[in-house]
């Protein structure tokens, strides 16, 4: 790692930024594997047994999705600290501490999901009714052609809280990323650099693009299926949108980061398709 204009940038795979993005990529990869290994064979084979047990796959999808959303926030905070607190950044986001933060983020997600989807029972609608014996379930519905929650009050409590959480995190990411770019502009102006670089514009486009896609996913998953009976529309909204979250996120990152594309192209040419250590492929800004 070196310092340029007092803003640290990464040149090692042990850098906190790469640890955070790597953590996000791992859970996006698991989410994709769940669809590839379980959901697609279940739909192709029309397996009733897999349908009945799809809540296990739904739990994994929810976990990966939740951890990945939190990883977005951690990455945003990481960039913010790199720009606003460069003198303490190395200690604040040391490799050891970053790994602990990643572990804490995972434990928070798995704990909340376990409480809602393993232990909590649905509350009774009236005082004369007993709580339902089955906790919340996220399962693949043949009728909805996508993952959905059981019609239990506890499920919709979770869905409401989770939707509010996602919206809040999206707004937070956009605002903090905008402030970070503003600070970078001030630092560069102090050094006589007044021209807005394309990299800064692309960075904001990437941040806004990722946030907007998440905003689109929420109504696509929960609202649109309520107003359509077309099987194709239900399948696209209920299955394709959720499965494409990780792919779109990665595509936006590649599209708006020239350095990553150039480094990947260079590595591919040098190694001729043989994987090897990649050095410094991502900059903080």
C-alpha cells in the first residue's frame, strides 16, 4: 500500500478493501451456486421432493443476500475512512480487524435469520388462538414461480424489517459515496487538480447503479407479482431478478472500473488462461 495525496490505495491482497470485496464475492458466488445446483435442477426435473424442501435453499439465499448487502455498506465505510481518516486508516481497517468485522457481519445475519426462521413462532391473530407451530419459511412457490414467504405474520414482520433495512442501506451508500467523492475533489483541488476525472464520475455511476438496481429489485420481488398473473412475468420477477443480483452487481463493477478490466486482460494474456496471484487490481477510488 502507498499514499498518494494522503489517500491510501491498495497494492496487496491482504488489504482491507480486497478482504471486504472478496467476502462479498464469496457470498454472491454461494447464492449463484444455490440456484445452479438446487433451483435449476428442481425446476427442470419438476421435483416435488425438492420443492417441499426448498426452504433450506431459501434460507441460504436469504443469508447470502443479507451478508452481501451488509458488505456493500462496509465497503462504502471503508472508502469513506480511507479518504477522511488516512492517518488512522491502517489501524482502523487493519487486515486482522477487517476479518473480525466480516465475521461479525456474518454472525449478525445468521443470528437474525436463525431467530426468525428456526425459533420464532407466528403470533396468534386473536387471544383465543395458539401460536403456529411452524416458524417462518422462505420456500419456492410453484404458484408464484419464485421464492416467497409462508403466509405467517412473523414472516411478514421479517419482510417489512428487511425491506426497510435494504432501502436504508441503499440511501446510506449513495450519500456516503457522494460525500467521499466530494472530499476527494477538495483534496485534489488543494493540489492544483481541478478537472473532474472520468474515474470519479464512473465511481459515482457505479454506486448509483448498484443502489438503483436494488431499489428495482424490491418492488420486482414483492409488489409486481401481486398485480400480474402471467407465468413468464412471475418467473422473471420471482426467480430471475433475485438470481441476477450478484451478476448485475459484478457487471456494473467491471463496466465502471477500467483498471480491473485492464488488469484482468493483462493477467489473462500473461498466464494464458492459467490462474495466478493478481496484484493490485482494484483501487479504492
